[in-house]
């Protein structure tokens, strides 16, 4: 299983109300809350897409679009340069 990892210069920091993704090279900042925070935290701890998807299915068994939503979020992070 391929692990997801943040791009060079990207730092994830936990805050009381969620998390912050900060790119030290570009100065871009993204605040994460709720499910996005959980996904970013799992990435920070070395999780891969499949592991994250399994956890989301465990937490939200009645949601039918988890896989598409996760893939869209990963794609967004990659487009912003937050994921390698």
C-alpha cells in the first residue's frame, strides 16, 4: 500500500480547532477541520489512501460517496502542492 506524504516544505500542525497545512516555500496556508483534519492527521502519521478509506468507512458506514470524496480531496491537495 502506497503511503501518502506531504510535499517538500509542507508542514501539518494540529491546532485546538483543527489543523493547518502550511507550505513554507510558497507561504500558502490551508485550515483543515472535521473529516479533512482527520485525513490530514492520518497522512501525517504515514497512512496511505486505502488505510484512510477503511477508517472513513468504519466511521461513516452510511455514506456512499466516501471513496469519491477522498479521491477528490487527495487530488485537491496534490493540485495545491500539499501532497507529493
